[in-house]
C-alpha cells in the first residue's frame, strides 16, 4: 500500500536533548512538508522540501532542522533550542507543490519529560 | 486577528441531522479552499477542494464558498457516527502556502 509512514507514534524528550522524527513516503511524491499541530491552533508549517537536497523554512522553523537526502525520506530534528516542543507533528507529501493534494502521515506526539 | 477563523466546537448533533461547518477569513486573495477531516490522533485527509466562489457536491458533502462575504461552509447530509471527527478548513495564499483553521470538533450521537 502506498502512503506516508511516521515513526515513532509517541516520543518523549528530555531537556537539552535533540530528537529526530522519521517520515518516509512511497508515493513517489516530489514535495514533503512538516507541520506542527497544537490544541486550538491551525496547522503551522515548519519546513518543506520540493526536491532532493533542497528545503525551505516555514513559519516556525526556529529550533528545528531537516534533511532531504532521498526523495522518500524527510526527517525532522527537534533541537534543544526549541523550548516548547510538546505538540503533534504531521508529515505530508504532494506530487508537486503547491496546488496538489496533501497526503498526511498518522503523526508523532512529542512530549517533554 | 487570525487570517482564518473557525469555531472549535464541539458541535454535537443527532445521527441523520444536516451539519453545517464554517470558516471565515480576512485575506481576499485566497483562491483555493479545502476541507480536511481528521480523526483523533491521525493525519488529516482531504474531503473537498474548491476554487473561487460557488458550490461543489460529493456524495453527502457539499462545499460552499462565498468570496464576497469571505465565508466558506461544509454541509454534511444524513450525518453518521463515523462522521465524528475534527474538520479543518484550509486556504491557499498568493505564495501557494496553506493557511489552516484551528478545526471544529464534530460529534454525531447515535
């Protein structure tokens, strides 16, 4: 089955620790995105990538980093500089940005210990 | 003021009722309007996609856009318990970025 796989489903971070969220897609999509979802707020774009080895900051990139070494993979690292990392993180992909339909993974809930 | 406003609910209705979900927005440059459905702790999935003003129907779902009032709606006919979810509106700005509403939680009571 084609789709987007996010792992882990739940992740706990200790203070000062960097953690990495995995996102893999087998839809052959060019564009991939990371969103953050907080209660009572709309989805906010962290980073996006339209092509391998290239990515752009979204609205709330501070404290996060990404890489796009393969078309299928777009991991997100939440660094210790992100002081309020507790949120539901969603990875998405589309055939070509920006007008194509977004397909989302099932999300990763990150919490701080 | 947020660019996209959406009542968070929860909106609770009996099974079989017609549901109306709404978003208002402030940016007159928005051209594409989308409704996504999100089940608890899952990723959103696209329900409806409309361009500019007018209506679009797909089965039990109708999306309506009124650009003059900066108001979009999603109607669900013959609502089912399986429709219980959070419904997110999203709009595309001139930079091709999506601006999201906060979502309305819908509960359909059997």
